[in-house]
C-alpha cells in the first residue's frame, strides 16, 4: 500500500499526543483502525532539543532502528508517554518523515522547557544576597529546568529565611523573564517585601507556681520582649523551640524532672505585636536520697562519694549528676579518677532503683575494665615544626598507663607553643581491646607565628621615628648554615629570635636582640635566654647637653618544676646594665625631689621568677590562669662593705647611686573564666614594690613605676630604668603620684613612684578565631594607683575607669587595636583639654 501522505493526528488525539506526517498533497487519508499496517523503523531523528542529548531522547522512547512497529498501534503512544514522564518538554510529537515500502522513517519533535540561567532580588540589601543564594540554589540550579513547583518552593524558601529573622509578614513574588543572552533560557526576579519586624509584646506562663514568669523569661535567650533595652525583640521559630527546651531544662536543674510544656499559643494583639502563652506542668520537685555503688573494686564507696560530691537531700539535677560522673570541665569527675589511672574502658551507669514520694535512690553501676597502656604516640600535620619540638611538650608516652589528664595537659602545651591553629587541633584515641592498648594521635595545623614590624611615626620633638623589627618564634639556630633548610628561613626547632632597631637618625637610637632556646640540651624543659640592647636618647646640644645612654646584657635560665606540680616554672637570670646621663632632666628623681642628671650608674642585678601557667592559648585564652612572682635584687653593697658608706663621702647623688641598691618585687596574675559560650571573663591584678636596703641611701631613683597612659613607651624602650604600666582612661600627667615638688623651685616635676597596684575586670568576646587574624572585642573596668612610700599605700585608693576596645592579632604584625576609657576620678582641671576620656592605640603588642 502506497502512502503519499501519512498523518497520525487521530492516533495522537487518542493518546493525548500528536503524531503528524509530511504530505506531498492536500489529501489526508482516513485509516482503518481495524486493519493496522506493520512497518520496520529505518531511522529516528530528533529535532528541537538544545540541552538534552538526542541519543538519550531516542533511548527513552523505547524505539530503535530495525524494530517492527504497528501503525496504528501501541508503540508510538507508549514512546510519547515515556518522553512526557521526563517532564523536560512542553510539547512532544512523533512524525513520519517518509516511508519506503514497509520501512518508515520517524522524527521526534520536542519543545524543551526553558532553563534557569540566573536570578536577582529586589527589595533586599546587597549584604543578604549571599545568604539568599544558598536558599535559592537549594531548589533550582543554573541550567536546571524552571517549573512552577521550583519557583514556588524557592520563593517560599526566601520567605522562610526572613521569617526566621523575625519578619513574619514577609511577602515574596517571583517573576520569570526570558533571558535573551542564551537560547531557551530565563532569569528569575525575586521581589521581596519584608514588611516590619514583628516584635514580642508579652510572654505569659500559665500553670507555674514554683518559679516566677520573670525568671522563666530569662531562660529564653533569643525570644525577648520588646521592652528589653540591649536585646532585640524578634520571633524566630527555630530559636523559639530551643528557648522552650531551655525553660524545661531550667526546671530540671531545680529538681522538677517531670516538668513539661503542655501547649503554647502565639497570636497577635491589636497593635500587631506577638503574644505568647506557654502552659506549664511543673510536676513535683525531687531530691537525691540514697546513692549506692556497684561493681567498683579499685576505689571504695567513700572515695567515689567524695568525688561525686552529692549529698542526701540535695535537689535532684541530672545535668549536675552527669557532670560529676563524666563531663566535668575541671577534670574532677568520677570518670577522670579512673581514666587518669589507665582505665580507658571505664563506664558508669546511674540507675534509678526507687522513687519514694519526692526522693530518688540511685545505684551507680560501674564497669571498670582493664587498664589500657599507650602503644603509639603519633603526631601528624607538622610540615614546618620539627617533631621533637612537639613531642617534648607531650605528656603521653608509649608504655605509660592511659591518662585523660595527661592528654588534656598535652593539648594545652601544644597550643601554648603558638605555632598551631587551636581550632584545628585534633586528638584521637584508637583502641585495641584485644591487646588492651591505645594509640594517641595528635593532628596539628601549622599557622604563621613570625612577626614583622616596619613603621614610621611622628615622635613630637624627636621628629619621624622609623622602626624595623622581626621576631622569629619558631627559629632553628642549628640550621642557620644549612642552605637547604631556609624556607625562607631556618625554622622548626622552637627557638625565638628577635631583632629590632628604632631611630630617627639624630635624637634617638635603640637596638636590641634576644635569643631563647626553650629546651637547652633537648632533654629537659630548661630554657636559656640571651639578650642585649643599646639605647641612646639625646635631645640637647653641645651647649646644653640632655643625653641618656643605656647599655644592657642579660642571660637567664628557666626550668619546669615537678613540685607542687609541673605547671610551675622557675627562672633565674643576671642583668648587667650601665646608665650614662649627661644633663638629663627627666624622670629620675630622689624622694626628696632632687634630679639625677649626670653620671654613670651601674645596675647589676639578679632576677628570680616563680610562675604557674594553665592558660590554654597565648592569644585568646579561654580558661586557666597565669600567675607570676618576680624578685629583682642587687647586692647590698654598703652592708657588705663593698662601697664607702661614710655619709661625708657621699657628696653628690651621682656618687650616692653609682652602684644601685634595691630589691624589687612584681606580682602579675591573670585568670580566665568562660561565662557563656565564647564570652570570657578576664580578671587581673598587678602589684609592684621597690624597696631599699639602707634608709641612708634611700629608694633608687631608677627601676620605679610610672602608671598611666598606653604603656607603649616601655616597650619601645625610649626610656629604661622605669617600668611604664598602662592605666586605661588616664594619662600619666593625670595621676598625682607621678609628680613631686622640686625642693628648690617648688615646681611640679615628673617622676616615678616605688609602689603601684592595678586591678582589671574584662569581658572578651571573639569575632574571629582564625589563626591568620584573631579578632575580639572587650569591655573593661579598671582601677589603679601609685604611691611614694609604704606609709601612703592604700589598696582602696584607686583611680577607676571603664571602657571598651578591640584587638586584632595578625601573625606578621602582632597585636593591633584600641582602647577607649572613661576616668571616674579625673581632675577636670588637670585633664588634657578637660577631657575625661582617653583613646589609646595598640601597635604590635599588648601593653602592660
């Protein structure tokens, strides 16, 4: 049967599709469906496909060249249905191209759905686009098919994003626009109307009698009333759910273990604000009664009860119970008692064996297990620091019994090196139960630790002062002449090399260098530090000299102690310093007000320091403490008969203080306490005292303390012989004890005091703990003062201040930041321009 035109339109109608044929004439035949014809497929082509592969489309139809099909018949409708199921097309047709005898040639014609090319937003600030992109990309991706479902879901995702931010009335409309930059592509425009943020007017608790509404609302940290001053009021569904759980958890800590929220309702008041009603069922308050132990053989019941520290009659608190058993932050729980003795497989399961009224009896079922021995200690990730530098700080050794305390201490020591990213430090303890051994794997991530200082600043009458300094905190002296070890410098042995030069070319010059070897000999933590500096300060001329030259060399040794515990360090050193003054008219005065201006003064002293450190991180400590007591002593020359002590021979102050005599005491103490999350409380005390051996000689005019200002001069070493201690909120000129009356002229002369104390309370919160840029903000309250004699000392007579600041630690440049302080006890007449505030800049280091 010859067909000049073959049209399958009727078949397509029956199958909800179209099958058309090309025709050489306008005559369309009528087919007899009671007499279908058999054809062999000679070829299949595809037209209209831009994105989908043609071979894939043919494969989906189920048709292939050589197949025998019947027309009319089920094969063509089935192929069209298969293509529709892909949901890739808006139109599908299978048409006859031609026939030759009983061979048919087919064309599959498709119209593809438009593809998503890009999207944009209106009504939304640029800063929100990145977050919204993550939402939209979760529903539709570039090159994907744009369907109504995808558009609706993406718009709803955007709306939910703003609802979570408290914008409950947000409306989002999405428009589909043809994008002419690419064929068959569209772009979506999300038009967002956030409306006003919905605030919370009331939070009502119903059914609570034991705890007042106000206290329960305080547990809801993120769901706040609009009446709160320092917290924004917004309803965020996910955080609201967490806040409801926090209320229940608070009840649990008070012994109400059955407390639960029966239901809650949220509705709008007449002003459009939210009202939240929470219906509570408090239940009964429970108490601990009898606590018994079962399965313990290593420690008796009394020893375990002492560590648990829960008495009969205490309010039942499951959180506290779990902390005392296994999760104490101070390592004072029952699990630590066992795990510090090698019982790695230890477990304890508290079982409630009786509930009698409001009392609960517990049975602590203990599985002690065998002791575990450390097999291997592995260190990974150190690509610059040599392994022995890390290993010598680790307290876990192969062959020792497993100890959780040793692991925690090792973690603190590794962080304390300052070479590794604290956030990335990993510790794994894979166990081999068959052998009863455990491996300890420390994984570190190196971070930059060297510092570069390159600056120029205006120094007042000194003009422009340039500074060049480098500090290599992980230096390797033994590889100094090994050219292969320079990357770009020899590093990895944990030595600290510091070189610094500062000058303006004429008036001021300062050069200093120091080298510290923390493990002298490599077997014990005995440190050796060698340092020297030369300072020259000349602000006079040939006619009226005003010159100060200081030369110093020092060597000190330090070692870690084993008693009272191995957190203690003892350091001892010798300092040789010569101060040469020629007409110098600043700072150095006796208690009588006489200026020390000319002469050579020898300051030979021994220095001894006892310190204990448990702080976790040198840059942003989160817990622990640093306590340091330093005593600096010179020989009592006159009492030993080494110098002439005849008052008649002490004609001048230059002769009187030619060999300085003093004993100097410094106490520095810092404590770091986590308050909530990353919020850290730092408390600090600094006390200094300079005393004399002989009342006839008096207190040395050198080595005193000058309180106030930013403390930078002490680090820049423009002046030495005086410890400059910062006091935020006050300049040095605003503290009365920094001055003394000149006995001759009666003028108020600047000098330093032999006694000072300073106390600080500081709240710190980190913005970024990235090792490449540690950033935190702080708020402080501070008080301090200095005194001219021990008779005048009054620890409650303080100059008080409050303020805020910020710090940025950059490995290459050290600590940068600022402090703004308000002084409560300022004398407005003496304050600079009557200003009761000060603003200090921190450059390179944290001032004392």
